C-alpha cells in the first residue's frame, strides 16, 4: 500500500499536480475575502469605540449636571467666592481640552489653545447638557457676548445659558422684584443704612422708577429679557453683569463682594437691583442720593454711571453713517442713534406712568 501511495504521488507530481497531504490541512483564504473580513472587523471595532465614547460622555455629562452642589440665589458666599473645597467640586474636566466651572446658574469654560467660538460650540454641544449650543443664535446679544480678539487661552468665559434668569420678565413683575430687593437690602450690614436714609429723602416709587428706566435702557428699550445679562468689556478684561450690566471692576466688583454674591447670583432681577443700588452707593456714598429722583438728572446720571456714553454714541453713529453711505440711491437711510440720556428719559416717562407718578 505504501509503494502504491509513493507511485501515485510520483505520478501526480509528474502531471504537475500538488501532492496530496494526508491528514488535516489549513484552509487558505483568498486575499479578497480576508480583506473584506478585516474591514468588517474594523467597522465593528469602531462602532464599539464610538458607543463607549457616548457612554463616557453621558456619564461625565450626568456628573456635571448632578445636584452634588446646591444652587441657591439667596445663599451668601463670603466675599462673593466659593470655598476652595466647593470650587474644586464645581470644576470638572469633561474630556481632552474641556474644563468647566459651574457657578450658581452660570457655566464657565476654560479657553484652550486654538479655541474659537465654533470650536468651543463643537466641543460642548456633544454633551446633552450643552446640546442647545448647536442652535445658539449668532446675534451678539444672545451669544457669547465677547469678541474673538478677546478670546485668550487660560481665561474663563461665560457659556451662554439655555435659559436666562430674567426669561419672560415683565415690567410689572420687575416692579415687584424691585420692592422685594429694596426691602431686603435695608437689612444689609454695609449698604442698609444708605438705603434707609435714601428713603427718607425720596419715595420707594421714585427709586423703582429709576431702576425700571435704567433696566429698560440697558435692554435696548425693549423687553427686559431681550439681551444677555453679561457682556465682556475688553478694555477692563472683565464682565459686566445683571440687568444693569454692572462692571465687575472697581465699584461694581466691590459691591458684589460686599453683598456676598457670586457672579452667577447677580443675574436674577431681585439681585440685580441690590447690586445696582450697592454699586451707586459704592461709587459715591456721599452724593449718590442726589441722583434721585431721576427727573432732570438723566444726563448727570448717564455721566455718573457711564462716563463714556458720549464716545459710545459717536462711535455708533459713525458706523451708522458708514452703512448709510453703502446704501443704493432710494434706499431708506438708517436714523442716527439717540444718546443715552434721551433714551433714559423716555424710559423714565414710561416707568412713571406705570407707577402713576
């Protein structure tokens, strides 16, 4: 039998056939089939990796959105700052190049190298908690409210919130918030006595009329919730906050710190009024009462509150004139902007009418 096999093998070799190997042999796959299988395996692996990424992102998002810290607009924080322990709790790395810090009702992002607003939105909108950023209006008044030239690595910027603390705020509701704020600030250990003395010289309604007129002027004489409650002031490298856009520098910063409010806490209507009153007192404790009532004092107040209002008006009108020059013959020209005192005076008339003054 063995000789037969040898002869058969020899015959097959002579006929250019591969010799048969007795026993089990490995199956050799065709190169095309093997490539397709590898491609399929790579696709399965990529899908699994993506699924893991989504699970991790949801886990991180859930941690960031958890109630492990208490958010209260009434809680007092000494000097307006969180303790080191709570600050660490409120700071979270959400992935490569994503570090967030949570304030009361407000979120901050730590700017990285090569970041732009487009990149930041792309990074954060992958998380369910920040998914709304994909549909964020490009308008400055609703967006980041900071210019691209002021975006520098290492700085913390405010992420536009999904809902404003002043959302849906009506003039009537704001008047109620003013009354509550005036009542509460009279008990403040630093600013209480100033407000008590102010109310001896003028009425609560006159104070409220100023608050409402100023808030409406800062909101473009439209709805009180029309604009963002924060603006980045590049020349001061600081934000202005609240319905009154009080600058977090000098008197405004000192007022917030003395009220023991964090930046996020200043954004509610009631706290905005407290901050604004404290700012007026802090800026000129001896003479701030002379601003009340606001009738006939609109230009004086404008200079007191924002000494650059004339420069801002000139710059705005220059831009309007440039746009008008580009219009074709027959197109309607854009009217020049009104100055701050004029707009404030008109809003004061509306406020007094509502309060029946």
